[in-house]
């Protein structure tokens, strides 16, 4: 996917979330989780079988709105997708190279 297409998907997701009222977004955060938009995908894969994808996403509601965090995702994901995070306080630790 080109960077122009990725930017367009991100803008569409932002417009979808911005169309919600503040009360509606607060209710969504309480019941489902924190919405965030995927902005970057690490080309490497993690886990024993390579099933984990590391993504950088921007939080779209609450007091942390606009904060960018790194999370691990299992399953297919693309730039511009909206993820619903149940926990958004902690980030994924940096990957350290193994010494042999």
C-alpha cells in the first residue's frame, strides 16, 4: 500500500471517530475500549511462529487523545485500521537483540 493510500485510510478513520459526540465516545471507552488508529506497522514479525505484529497507533479519545503508543497485535492489520484497546496505559518494551 502506498503512503498516499495509507494517509487516506488514516484520514477516513479519523473522520469516522471525530463524527461521534463526546458523550458517545466516553460511553464507547467505558464499555468497549479505547479506539486508536494504526499509523505504522513494523516490517518484522515476533513470537515463536511469527504471529505477532508490532504496530504504532494513536489514541483517539479520553485524556490521552493524540498520544502514540506501540502495541503487539495478533492477526491481520493494516495502516488506518481502528483498534479497540482494553488497556492503553502500558506500552510494549523495546526488542533487544539476543547475544549468542
